């Protein structure tokens, strides 16, 4: 079962489906309104022996998968700092009806703002996964409401925990930029993401996700992945599909395989809860 509903319905629907005996439940991000609801969802699925997945498709975007492979193989050394900028653009983009927009603007149905909470879960996910972290230690933020009802522009800053006293400090930041007059075509939502990661031996830039495949993707200035190390600049991922739809396809196929093979999905309920904690 795929639960793709306003967020306040995730917990009760998950409990209902689990007790109905379905083989697997995929819940769209964010997992739930509260950590208590997340814990309840995890426990009821354990009690009923149901496989629970928190659906976060950015984890399966081909360019991000390649970037993770490079990072894990030491492409820029030990990872120190993560930065992501999400730009809210002017489109043209996928039409979103008023009903779908309205529930995302209501705290009781969305649980938070449409940018920081609803969309931001993707970015919090990348901030942990790409950096090889499970949690953060401290979080600070400044959030404006320029349009009176949308939580943008904003900036969030955090510190990753240190495993040893002599470890170098590791930080991350997330920016939401409002650019409603910017012509920037997208087949999906009217936004795009740009990531920068610095390490002890180099830097990595990851260009685009939501609007990947548009005219910016076809320029030489914005290749999928750029790595600077030891005085050299290298480009990766130019042969990869940059359309966001592949992230959904890959995520769904992964969950089907997890159910058939009895393996853990990405994300598990516990990992989905940790994203909500962030």
C-alpha cells in the first residue's frame, strides 16, 4: 500500500493498513506530525510483521546515487561541510491545484510549512545521507514569511556530532531562496537544488534535482557533479538520466524487491522517525 495523503492521515492510515494485513506499507515523507505518531507506526508494523518504508525519493535520484558513491570512495577526503540551496522559481512548472496547495498551508494537515517541512524533508535526508551521518547535534534557523503564508526565504544551520574529541568540526546549512520572477522551466515543482560539500582534500558540487533535465542541464556550466581535488577539476555523471521521475521509479522498485526478498527498505520506519527528529 502506498499512503500518499495529507500528512495528518499518515499515522492512522498506517495503523489501519497494518492491522488489515497488507504485506508492505510505503508512507510518503514526512512520516508523521509527531515523534509519538512515528513510534506508534513503527510499533504497530512490528506487531503485525508488516514491512514499513518511509518514501523519500531523493535517495534514489541517479545523480545523487553517483555522488554518494564518489564520496564514500574518498573523492574529497573526510567530509566537513554540507550546504544546499533550494531556489523557488517562477516556472513554468507542473500545475498544482488549489486543494493540494491548501492543505500544505494548514498546520493541522501539513504539520509545518510547505517549504521547510513538506519539501525540506528531502533536503534534511540528503544532509544526513550524503555526509554519512545519522543525526545532528544542534540546529539553528531563521525563517521568514515573505508571502505571509509560505516559509520562505529561510536559512537553517546545524552541527553534526563528533565521534572523538579531536575530530574536526562538521557543519551543514540549508537555504531556501525565493525567486518567483525567475524563468526556470521544470517538469515538476517550481524549484531546484544546488549542493556543495567540502572535505579535507577537495570539494564537490552537485547541480540540480527537481528541475533536472531542463535547459540548465544541457549547458556546460552546470554538469551533474563537479569535483575539485589536488588542483584538478573533474566532471561526473554526464551519462546519467537527470529527470526526477527516475528517483520515484528506483525507489518504488527497491521497495518491491525489499518485500520479495525480506530485506530492509530505504528508509525504514526508524530512519523516517530520525528525519522527523531533525
